[in-house]
C-alpha cells in the first residue's frame, strides 16, 4: 500500500484545494463554496489528467486486441480492479464487478440473485432511510415474486431501531439491503451488527456504500457482507463508473445479468457458455476511461489517508452543526450519535428550495429537496431539507460563508 | 373589459426589473410578489390542479368568461410563487389566442430563465404548458359554440 502515514499531520488545505481546479471558479460573481459533496464530489487534476492521458495516449478496446495499445489499456483497466480490491478489503479481484454506479450494482443483484432466490412469501428487509435506488429494485422484485418488502423504522434522532430490526428478522428473511451511511441524514448505521444478525437467520446482506465509501474505512471481509455497492463519482472519480462487490461463491452461482460480448466463453445459436468472474457480469465494451481514472482517485484518497480526511471532515461537521444550531428557527434533521460530514436542516416557515435559490446567488452550492428519500421525508413530516455535505477540501471559512448566507436568506424570506 | 396587451405587460415587468441593481433587490421584489399573491382557496387545491415539481408544488386553477381565460395559482415555495404571480399578471384575463401566442420572453429578460430550466425542481415550466393547454381547450370550446 502506498498510504502515507499522515494521521498526525493536518491537511494542507491550500495545497489540496489547488489540486481541484473547479474550486477556483466563481458562481454568480462569488467564489464557489461547494457543499454538495454527497451528491457528487469534485475531481482532482490527477483524475482529470488520467482521462485525458488515456484518450490521448492509449485508447483501445480491452481484453481482445493483441496490439500494444490494447495491452496498455487492458493493464490499466485491470489495475483498477486490484486497487478497488484493496480499497474495500475484498478477498480477490474477481469479486470486483464494474458497474455504472451504486444503482446499477443494486439492480444487478435484484435481477440476478434476487430472481434466483426470492420466492412467494419471502421477505426482503430494507430501512426507512433508504435512497430510492435501494427501494425500487426490491419493490419491483417483490411485486414480481409475491414477496414481502419490510421496513426497519427510523427513530426521531435518525437512527435505525435495532430492536425492531431484530424482531423483523425471521427464517422468512432472505435478504437485508441496507444503507451504511444515510445520504439525507448522515447517520452511520451499525452494519456489522446488522449483518451478523441477518446471517444468524440465514439471510444475505447487501450494503449500499454510496455515501460511506468516501468517508469510512471499508473492509468487506471484516463486515462479512455478501454484497457491497458504491459509486466512483462520490469518491473523487468520474461519473459513470461504480463497483459491485460480491462474495465469490454467490457471484459464481448467480445467473448472468446482461448478455453480449465479453461475458461469454463460447457462443453458438444453440447455446452459450459464460465467461468466468468478473467478466461474466461485464457485458459489452466497458467504461474504460472512467474505470482507469477510478484507480487514480482511490490512490489519491489513500495517499492522503482516510483517517486524516475523516478527522478533518469530523471537525467540519462539529463546527457546522454548532453554528447551524445557533440560528433561530433552524432544526437539524438527523441527530445520530455517529454521523459523516453532512448536515440536513429545515427552517421554520421557509421552504428549503427558497433557501437553496438564495444561497446559489451567494455562490454556495447546497442540495435542497427530498434527496431521493421521499419515505424518509414523510417519516419526519417535511417536504425536504437543505443539506450541506463536506469533503476533504472544504474549510471552516466556507462554513462561515454558509452561516452568513443562511442569516441573509432567512432575513430576505421572512 | 379592456385588457392591456400581453407584450405591454411584459415590457413593464422588464422595465421594473431594469431598476434593480442587485440580485438582492430583484429577489426581494419576487419574494414580495409571492407573499402578496392571495393563497388559492382550498376548493381549488385539488389533485387535478396540482403540478408537482421535484421540490416545490404549484397549483393552477383556470376559468373562462366572455371569451377570456382567468388564472389563479399558488405554490408552497415563495420564490416560485412570486414567479407564478408574474405569469398570472401577464397571461390572466386574455383571449385564448393571445395566451397561445405569448412567447414570455420577459422571463429571460429579467434573468429568471434558470428557474424554468430546472424543470424537475419546480412546476413552473409545466405550469406555463398547462396555462396554454387551458387556453387551447377554451379556444376549442369557443369554436364549437360558434358553430
């Protein structure tokens, strides 16, 4: 591992910010304050360069050409698989399937493992804080198979009710599909405890790592999860590339997802035999450039060190939480004991969208709305929230700008 | 009942906005319009009148009288409501063909196009389409009545 032991070092924020070219732009004549990192993170120059280097120097289709460019592209593409294996602690690189993102990873499991293993009366457990991406695929499956979708409730603090969870588990439970970190609340769920409890009743567990992969240390073997899905674009990599991890024995026994080139061994009009892992699930020419740049992004994170990043982000979270709480009429939605650097809030009598529009005029990018978690918003009885989410390059000064922007917006709207 | 032509109303709005020299003044004016627009009566806040955006919701009710179309609308977000108020000021009380022909260039002129471009976040663009749909429907009814 190329990780520098920089836990004791503080981040050189100025140096880090200079690596992200977008951070020096202005929005509405104000310096950009980008606080929408839970939607997508910005990209460091090295990631942007990796894309241009691939297209400018060794663009070729992979796994089949015998020429030099094809070999270079194939090696770079496969190097990412090893980088991902290390990033999430998988036992082997064959367990790493490239996808378009978390959503496609979850759908792959629903359409393959789900169709093979879920039958009438079986139960799938999700939680009340799931993103629509981890609700709808299971709904479709349950409707098709006459199975039952059950929901673990969310407490007022924005945590999962573990007691209810354990009561919901039974020998009917075939799958628990759970978000590790809530995109709307920031809550870090106790997935290890949940996985162990699910395994005790014989259920498989899929962990939605869309929000967690960038903030937490991920070790799929220690977690013992059966599937883990995350997206590249939230870990400083390009859009359009994601990862589905699955335990080898599951991936081997599951039916194929998309049919086409690459995923086959031999094709005749009578019968087709399928390729080995991981290619069995990677039909067609893959997203080569973005896959290669994913490794650059993961290396970038590892070089700084997740512990260093987390320490900085936790500082931002604590500061932002305290500052926001001091604003009259403002309530934070999601007060879990363990959170990532994300704060969701509402202001009494003001629609979140109005705040978002005014903050944008101040150059501040936040997310407003239901965050693709409509059932969760309904649970809290609100149409949506304003969400500020922080990344490694955000600063205390930017939070001060947000707070000043909030006072100004509230004054204009009141 | 005489009604000022749509283009003239648009021109007045553009002239009003030209007086604002900061974004704050512009938005404070829109927010004020939003606050002053009377809330839509509950009887009109029905599913048929609801134009749901991804973030905020618009309600639009229409009626016709003496060959003219009248609109009433509301929104749960005040800036959208202010923009809704301007659209009503421009289009309400006109003949269907005038409403159908209106290009509504004032929205671009006053720098509010971004709010229409965000088609998913609010119901504004859908509201304009719906206003024109009503105008078309009433035009058809008028045509049938003449026959």
